[in-house]
C-alpha cells in the first residue's frame, strides 16, 4: 500500500475514515485466515457524504453505510482528499 498523506494534495481530516477501512481490511484478513487481503476506499466514504474533510465523520454511521450499500476497494476510488 502506498504512503497516503492527509495533508496532500489537500488537507483532509479523514482519520476516522482511515481507521474504519483499516479495521475492515484487517478483520477480513483475519476471518479469511490470511487468504483475502483487500484495501478499501477511504475516498468512497468522503464522496458519499458519510463524513467530510472539514467536520470529520462518525465511525458508526460509516459502518451503517457500508452494511447498507457495500464498499468499493481502493482502486475504484483512490484517495484524493
């Protein structure tokens, strides 16, 4: 996974989104006994209005959104802030 900065290209306080996608990826890897390694899209949470760069977001609301609509991998919507 490439190094991602919340400072470039634009400042974005998306630590809440990074935490959610990291937790989901880790959980999937553990549940699959190391067979499924996926990187989910932080940008999808920002694009779909679950949270914003300026106001942050709610991890619970992000999980509700993901449960209801699914969640793309990082390659579908790369982080742009």
